[in-house]
C-alpha cells in the first residue's frame, strides 16, 4: 500500500532540493553569494540523485532519455558557473518524476485474490475412505468430495450427487447452475446444499483459475513495456541535441575561438533540454487523476489515463455491471383459481430457510409469509414442504411440469427471466419470473457513450437468451454471450485490432479481459479484488454514468497534454537558434524555460476541473440484501 504523500520517501529528495533551492535564493537576494552557492549545490545533488545515476546506467546500456539531457544540462550549467539554474532544473525534473512514479507504481496484489478462490485443502475419496489433502496435491482423476457451501478446488466432472453450484466467479452466470452426473464444474465454484463427488479433470496447480492468473500476468507485462509519452518524444531529440552541441563546440575549435563556442554549445544544450517537456505530461496527469478521484473514478497510472482518452469502443460485462446483481421477482403467472398473493405466499413459506439467491428474491416479494412445515430440499432441483396442510413444491422447469402454463413460461424465458414453477397438491399453480434487472441508468449511459462516438458491446458469460433480452432494453446491438474468461480476453483482443477498447467488469471472471483491454475499468463497490487490481481504472461508486464522464475527462486531459507538449517543443524550437547564434545567454535561456514551465504547469492544472456533464453527486448506499447478493457478482 502506497503511503500518504507526506510520508512517501520517494518524494524526500525532491522536498530537500526544493527547501535548499529556496534557501539559496534567499541568501543570494541577501547578498551572500557563497552561502547561496553552497545551498544550491546541496539542492542540485538532492534533485539529481533521483535521475542522474539512472540516466548514466541507461546510457551504459545504450539507452537515451530525458534524464540524460537533464543530467548533461545540469552539468553544463555548473560548468558555466550557474549552480542555481542547475539546481532549479534538477528540482523540477526530480519532482515531476517522483509524482509520476507515485501515480504509476501500483502493486498488483489482486492476483492473490484469484488464487484465494481455491481452498487450501479438500476432501478426496480413497479406497480406505475420505482423506483431506492440500489442494495443490490434487491429481487428474482424483475423486473430490464437495460438501454444502464448500468451494471446488479444481476443474472436474460430477460423478455423483446433484446440487446448485454458484459459478459466478468464473463463468459470469448470475444465478447458480444446477449440476448432476456428467456436468462440468470449474475450479472456484461454490457448492450449494447437496454433496457432490467430482472427478478432477485438471491438477490442483493447473486449472482454469491458474490460467486466469497467467493471462492477467501476461497482459500486465505487455503493458509495462510501453514507454512514457515524454520519453517517446524526447528519445530522438536527445541524440540530436548532443550531436549538434558537439558540432558547435567543434566548430569553435576549428575557427580558433573554442571558449566562446564551447560556452554557446552548453547554452544550446540547456536551451534544448526538455524541462517543460519533462513536466508537460506528469502535471496534467496528476491533476486529472486527483480530480477524477473526487467524483468516484480512480485512475491507477498516467499511462492508464492516457489510454483512457483514446477509447473508441466499450465492452460492458452484463452481471453486476449493466445489471444490479440483485435478482428480483418481475413477473407472476397463475392458473385460474389461484391469486398472485397466494402463489407468492406459498413459495415464500417454503423458501424461507433457503440461502439460494432466487429465494431471497421470492422472500422480498412476499414478506411476512407463514413458515412451511416438513421443508426438504431436493438438491439441484428445488424445495418441498407443507403450508396450512397444502403440499407445496417450488423448483425449476426441468424438475416440475410447467406445461399448464407452457406459453407463459416460454414468454418469460424469452425476456431473460429465470422461471420458477410452484405446485400446490401436485398441480401446477403458477410461475414466478426472477430476473437481474438492468441498472436504471444503463440505457442513458449507452446513449451518452454513443454521443461521444463510442461503440458499445455487451460481453458476458451468461446465456444468449438472457443477454439478448437485456441488451435490447439497454439499446446495445452487439452482444457476445456465453463467454468464459479466456474467451472474453480473446474477444477484447480482436476488438482492439479495430479501435482502442475499454473493458468494464466487476468479477474475477472479467480479470483477463480487463488486463487485456486498452484500458480495464472495474466497478469498485460490488467488484471483486481481483477485478479491481486487474483493471487500470476503478469506480468507487456504481453509477454507470461515470463512464462517459470519465472518458470526457480523459479526452480533455489528453488535449491539454498535447497542447503542453506542443508548447514545450515550440520553446525548444525558438530558443535553439537564439542560443546557437549568441542572441541569448544562459540567464535568458533559463528565464524563458522557467516561464514556459509555469505556463505548462498552469495549463496542466486545468485538467483538474470537473468535466461536464457532471456525474451524480449523491452517494447510493447498498442495502444489506444487495451486499449479500453482491457476493455472487460476476
């Protein structure tokens, strides 16, 4: 965890340099030149300590950068007797580097959250009985015994038992899946009420979760090789300036006036040193990142901010991102003679003690229902019980006969609902439709994104029928459904070949896609730690309208950044010939540089202004029930 800025040791050299630089100026204005030079020398050493050794090491490896020019410029200023100017250059550059490093240097500890889904130990069936072994020692074909509420330690196939399995962390299914013999269960899934025997199809050290970790690591490694924007611009400038300065000095030797032209060569070197260029990007990035955090958008690095402003397409995960991840009853159909309230009351009475997410939705629709007697759970199917002497069964269409309301069941399923059948005394009494509804701002967000010329894609592990139904409500035409984590990453990789693409998700199953995308955006309130750490941007809130606001903020920041870089290069282009022909001496060059830096800083600070349209400012609190369901987010 990064310390607060006043306790960050990385900022200490810059702070020391700043204090001694100001002290030196005070002595200089007081008529004490020797004391001023001494303090400026200390400021120079403190500031240069942060970049000069690294610049020299990179030079020895054949790499040139802004740090090298700044080092040579500082040395040149000292040789010309201007220690104060050298100290000012060292202080400004060291501070800019420290601030950018602070924004970009983030530990990727979220990968541990992925592997935390695998239990430390698991039960395995042996000839002598059940034994508990470390999960890492599981071998293919081992028979795992998974009790109620336990996590599956590796990928496998059910060979005995039936149960509801919560696979939201891996597949993106918002509602637990019923499994039985022959069904595949991924590592990290949470078993429901029944006991399962699962034949391992992968070793404990090489399963779907470990592959997710590998994908995330590879994507982060690829991003880490990208150079900073200022260095990319300065790289060809550095050798050109060095060569020209050397030629200027050589010209003086040839014509017999070496000292005049050596001095000009050093002034040229100072004139061409990208002081303003060095801070053009960091000052804008730091201002913009700090401002974004105040309205709920945490941007993890300067590089992420830069990429955020280039996005032309957004891939939105469905469950927990576009939807509330709070299943609720949205439709009830009954046979003649049974009322809506009677049906919900009977179902609620039986579901009262169940921990299934669907049960929470039904209970919320019929609070105060009487408790059922003789309640029994049919693992993987549903519940039975008696309510006021009436035999009640509640379960899926695969267990209970829904033909009496067959058309209604098809219609409900076609609109993305999970259909629950309720039987009274052996006869179908009605259907309850449960659905994870869209967030109220989803359609508005899609419209706002399109107004910014940003394409929208839905990318989800959920089934195609549910995904298409919800996408139609949100106004999204491009839907990619039934995607596993690796599939999502592959789709993002393909989309990125057409336009810079952002991935927005909140679950562990989104982690590879978040890391692969041009920029990964995690929904912070309900998101998993792995999703948040795999992403480049995280929302502390969950209002989707932050998306277009964040993109507008980043695009504006990029424009300011571009203007700053243009100004910095223009200053170099103007000062270079003036220094070369002796029009300006070192004092004039440094003065212009300082003025340019002030202008760049003031312009960069403009990036801190809140973007328009303004996001929602009122915090939205999640009720306890939502927080419980949120644990199934994907």
